[in-house]
C-alpha cells in the first residue's frame, strides 16, 4: 500500500509540473471532492478525488488527479487521471484581468490509469467524457465548486461502458487570484 501511495504522489507531482509553454493562464488550484465510478472493478465504499487544476488558456484547463477508496480500505482502489475541460458559458480567466464567468458549465475529456483490468496491473484503464452542468466561482475569486458532474467511462480492457460522476469537487486556487493583483 505504501509503495502504491508513493507511486501515485510521485505521478501527481510530475504531471502537475507543466512546461511553461503549455500554459498561458496563470492560475493553479488544488481540487478535492467525491467520485463515483460504477464499472465491474469499482469497490463499494467511499471514494475521494484529490488533484491539481491548472489553467491552459482562457477556456481550457487541465486536471491531474487521483481518485481513491477511503472506506472500507484506505487506498484500496487507486486510479490516476488526467482530463482537459472546456468552459462552455464564457472565459474562466482572461489575460487582461477579467475575473471570468462566475457561473459556468464544463465538458471534459480524460483518461484514467489504475488496476481496473483483468490482470490487476497498473496501466491505462479507461477513457471518459464528462459534463459538469454548474460551476460556481472562478480562479480569480480563489474558489470554485463543480456540482453534479456526470459522464460515460469506457474501460478499454473490458470494452464496457459505465457511469462516472462527482457530487461536488471544490477547487481552491493558490495562484491567479485577486490576491495576486497589483494595485
């Protein structure tokens, strides 16, 4: 379990260090919340989403995260994911200081890696598409909540589709907020 935890933490740190040319936006946040994925490998219990959210452009952001079982076995089922989300109702950030759309919608495309395969080997497991009908907040304000994300997950190994959803994911921004403004 400790070896798996070290692997996940190392991978999250590596993936969150994006090259400067990859990102035009100056915001960076920490995300946490609930996750539900109902494929045949998913264990019953409570699962948590922990990650890093980074702006790429005015409407695009990247999310690097882990989703893990916390009950009944802590880190009993761990997946690492990466997705790219697009803001549907307006800019999430603006290079001219605009705070972004306070209420928005997101559509995301992503990939999950874990042991949701017949061999239980840690590898790329699935691709997914998700829709988030409501986000409240912006990087500029320092906090954003994503409500009722839902989508479809395709397990590559089993060639099956399943439901993926998050009740709420909160993003706490540590860079790119109103606190960084120079008066």
